[in-house]
C-alpha cells in the first residue's frame, strides 16, 4: 500500500532534528489524528539553507516531513511556496487516499515556518497565508 519511497523516508528519515538558530519555526497539528509536525528553516539571503523537522505522528507524516525538508533545501522562498501537499505526494510516488491529509501537514508546517520567518523579520511574503 505504501510506495518504496514512502517506506524509505519512513525508515530513514532525512533531516530529523532541530536547528538551534532557526530563522523560522512552524508547528502544526492535525485535528483528525492528533499528530504534530514541527519544521525548522535556516534562511539566508532568500535561500533556504537548511531544513529540519520533528514529527510526532504516523509513518506517512514522518515520510512527508522528511521529503518536504529535502525538497525545500536550496530553494528560494518563492520556490518554497510551491511545495504543496500535492508536490510532496508526487515526490513520494503517491500516498494511499486515507493518508493524503498527512501531506497537508507537511505543506502547512513549511508555510508556518515561512510565516514565522516573515513575522520575525518584518517582511511580507507574497502569496503566503497566515497559519490557520
Ligand atoms: Fe487534514 Fe489536510 S491536514 S486534511
Ligand atoms: Fe496523522 Fe498521518 S495519520 S498525520
């Protein structure tokens, strides 16, 4: 039921941990299952230099956080905004229908971290919505 990529990122999550001097931190929770995902971003000159995550959640949530932090590294803020839950799922070669909401968590956590960065630096990021 899970793709090889999902299993790989679940068994060997990339970028697990924290960034001490993170530029932005986003924490989101999924009301459906109670799972929590936190994403740390290190941003310099508009580039996401580093990304890490901590997820207390299902295997799919771990896999989506892992791939989302991989996808976002090296991207500009604008490019990071294009990392939707759909992009996360595609990068994992799909998720079972009942696990789609876990990828929403990854998109929301990334955006929440960008929002935190924007607030801390008093800048506006076009197209970024405040966290729900
Ligand atoms: Fe639950 Fe998107 S996080 S539907
Ligand atoms: Fe909770 Fe996947 S079941 S995030």
